[in-house]
C-alpha cells in the first residue's frame, strides 16, 4: 500500500511540474518587451514612435501583464521617460527595466 501511495504522489507532482513549467515557458516566450535604443522604440520587431507604442500596447489587452523595458546604452533619459509614460498610459503598471547587455562586465568588483 505504501508504494501505490508513493506512485500517486509522484504522478501528482509530475503533473504539477508539467503544468508549472509549461506556464513558465509560455510566459517567457510571450513576454511584452519594449526596447529603446538611440531614439528608436522597438515592440514585436516593429520600429514605432511613442504614440504608436501606446496604441500597440493597448491593443494587446494584457494590461495586467509585466512589461520589460530594455534600455540600450545610447538611449537618452528624456526619451526613456516618454516611453515609460506611454507604457503607463496604455494601462500597464508593472514595468521592469532591463539595462544594456554586458553592463555587469563594466562594473568594478565590490571592495
């Protein structure tokens, strides 16, 4: 009887694992990511102006989702501020800033 109980628990854990990792994988591939580089705004592979970005984000109807804002090394802070305002105006409040890739290599080690 102990082995059948173990088997049922194992099967339940396996189903939970598949459901959980499937959800995580789907979320990772369906991320809302906006990229800002030198006056460019990229969303779903399209180069947009700030007003177009707001309407495109609104059209996703995913206002409860997290938006990843990837910031290029040459992006101006004034432009980044306009992009953040457009994201918020589209109804998104969960915004994660992602710095330029390789940034961690430029930092001095802690003393």
